[in-house]
C-alpha cells in the first residue's frame, strides 16, 4: 500500500495493571519472521500510547511460545495484562501459526493481549472491503453477500486476506494471478487458514483480466506497487454498476483512471472508484483502534483478521 495521510487517535489513559497500585509500563512486543520489523508498526504502536515497543525480527512460529511465557511470567498475574504481543510476519501462514502458538501458550491467571496483522495485510484488506461495502450500500447495491468479487494480483498478502474476508462476508470470490499455479496455491491457503472457498483463475494477459472484470460486481486491484493490471481502454469499456478499488498509490495505477484520493466517486456511468489513499486512511484508523484495544483495561483480547474486518466496518459506520 502506498503512503497515506496519517490518522490520529488519542491514547487511552494509563491504568494500574500491577499489584499494590503499581502503574506498570505498557509494553508491546512485535515479532516477525523477517529480519526486521516494519517501522510502520513500531510508529503506530507508539502513537497509540504504548510506553515501549520491542521489535523482534527473525522469530519463527516455533519460538513464540517461549517468548510469550517469558513476557507473562516476568510481570506476574496482575502485571501480565500490561504487556501485549503483535505478530507481523509477512506470510499469512507463518503469521497465523505464530498467533496460534501464542494463544496456546496463554493460561489463567497470566493473560497478555495478542494481535496478528501480517505486514499490514489484515488491516489493509479490512479497510478495503469496508470502503467497498460502504459505497455499494450508498449506491443502493446492498452489501457484499452474493456479490461477485474479483481479486486481481490476489497472491500477495493483501490479496489473499481480501479474498478470505470477502468470502466470509458471503461474496462469490475469484482470485486471479498471472501464474495459475500461484493462484491455486494462494486459494488453497485461503481455504486452509480461514475455512472459506474461493474460485481461481490464471490470467496471464490483460484480455483475460478484462473479461473477468466485465463479469464482476467488484474489482479489487491488490497487485504490486506500480504494476498496471487494467489499462485505460479496458476500464473505459466496463459497464456497471461496478465498484473498482485499487490499493496501489504508486504510478501507474493498478486500475487506470483511479486517483489515490478517490472515495466512491463515479468515474464513468455506474463505475465507482476507490483509491489507495481512501483505503490507507481507514487502514491506519483500524490499526490504531486495534492497538488501543490491546491497551485497554479489560480482559486481554486476541485480535485476528475477523476483528480487523469488524472494526473497519464499525469505524465507517460511526464516520
């Protein structure tokens, strides 16, 4: 996802989590299988109000149990709640395995907050689908249930997450890649991780992608930055009603003619566009809200893809 204007969210008030009225420092540990944790998540966590953010790179799922229990036991039963762990590994399978390991390591009375967001894929996909659903409802097209959703560039993290979330919302999803084998592998992972089924199409050339887009109610461009998936003639030839959404803010656009700031504007008769900045602005608010949930004084939450999707819808409903 390209750069987006940062949203702001005030930090929740400090609460005494330790015993004897001790005001414990609120700590967030971010683990990633990659060598480095993204500065994006570190910055977001500090802005959300954590007192310290501890990044751990090169952490595979098998090592998470020991880390979680060291975090739990070092602060005692009453102080554990002042600590949280976020899984940010880029691969959805790796991230979900680490998250499952972390959840399995918890037991009463030691509970820390947990969150998973694979390199931002869940919060970005949640924001993307919330925007799409909001535009569909505003245009009298209903929600996503029953709609045909095409995910172009669907083998990346955001594409897979968006396909899974749309299918969970009741949409008929087709995941598309230039490489049919990669598309099949991505669809198999979506089913294995999230228990939903999506159709698969290999579309090596633009004519193939154009034909698929023509028969879809929603077209999501989730490809790599700066890669054009549908050019101007193809987009101009589409007939609506149709929602076109693109997470790419780096020129050229994934879907020609969609400005990054577009937020449901009609770019042609019955063609409604959503751009990367509109998605990115909401993504930041979703991540901020989930991080604030980790900081809350209630029971320690476990925040997953479904939590991100739910929070995105809530934020738009209150806007």
